C-alpha cells in the first residue's frame, strides 16, 4: 500500500519513503504525489549505501547515456547537475568522459592553485574586459562592471551575483592555468552546481587520494564562450524536475 506521506521532512520519514522501493518512490515523484527536499533526500539515500567505485562509475555512465539520448533526440548539448535548490540543466555544457587523476604532487598543485592562479586570473579578467567587451555586454554585464574589471581584475558582480573563474579542465586533474582553460561563470547557482557535491563525477573525485584516478563524466563548459551563462549564444541554465537526476541514482 502506498504511504500517505507527501512531503516527508524528517530523516525517519525519508527513510520510510525510500524503504518503499526506489522505483515506487520515483513513480510517486513523477506523478507529483511525493515531494522531497533534494539535499536531505540524497543525504539519507547515500548514507545507507556502500558507494564503491563500480556504483559511481555506473552513475557517471548513466549521465553519458542521458547526454547521448538528448543528442539522438536532436536537443542541444547540456549537462544535468545537482544544486541544493534543485536540479538544473546547463545548456552548452557537455559531459566529458575521462580518467580523472588527482595530482600526486601536492606542492605543485598548491603552487598552481594559490600562487600562480590568482595572478594569471587577475590579468585574464583585465584582458577580457578590454578585448572581449562586446561578449560581456551581450552576456548582460553592464559597461560600468566591465570598466571596473578592466581596472582591478577582480571577480565581477553583476546584478548582485558574483562571478568566478572556473578551470574547464580541473587544475587538480591535469588542467593548467593557461587562460584558454578559464571560463568566467556565475557563482550561484551555475558554478556551485557544476561542483555540486551530489553530482556523480564530484562524488567520484571526492573519494580520491593523491595519485589515484577514476573514470568520470565531468560537466565541461562550452568551448566557444568565455562566460556562462551566455544567453546570446543560448547558453543558460534551466530548472528541471529533481526526479530526472534522482533516476540516475537507482542501483536497485
Ligand atoms: Zn570551478
């Protein structure tokens, strides 16, 4: 018999819901008979399960399948990502499959992250403000923000929303501080969603010790844009049903 709970809030209630069976839970969500707080649901879901590499690899694989299905359907490239406020689709991003190897040399990584990156980033922000003004204007940056960026090279704030410089290929994997590896991305929610803890790639990477590697399907920004979102190029985020991502996490 189906539970009458429609908005379980406590850990106990969430456990009871999940105990009904994952297929049933997904069905209730699709039928809009059950709503859950995404983060709490995932916390409960993951706590009782043993996340071995095989399971995480399967989740990564499913996202690649999801991407392939979209392509076959003629839809534009996009990734589906976790954010605590809800699941989003980032149009223009792609899931790139590769072996992520956490840098064994932590001294080198610390240098690249804490010494090299801040300097090169500041120079790059000044550079794009001067040389890619129109792109930034089209992406919704006011001229005054661009002018300030050209002067101070600091992370810009647009309409109260902070932007950050993200490494397309992660610095901790094999990525570097060449500026063609940079993209300026809105922090909340796009950048946070790209690094969202409950993304399969992020879960896989979080488990790595220096020198270890794992196959991931990593959300990777569009190569032809220096800024995200960029509605002028139809690169933008869209809220989708949480159940779309939760379906990826079915190993029952
Ligand atoms: Zn980042």
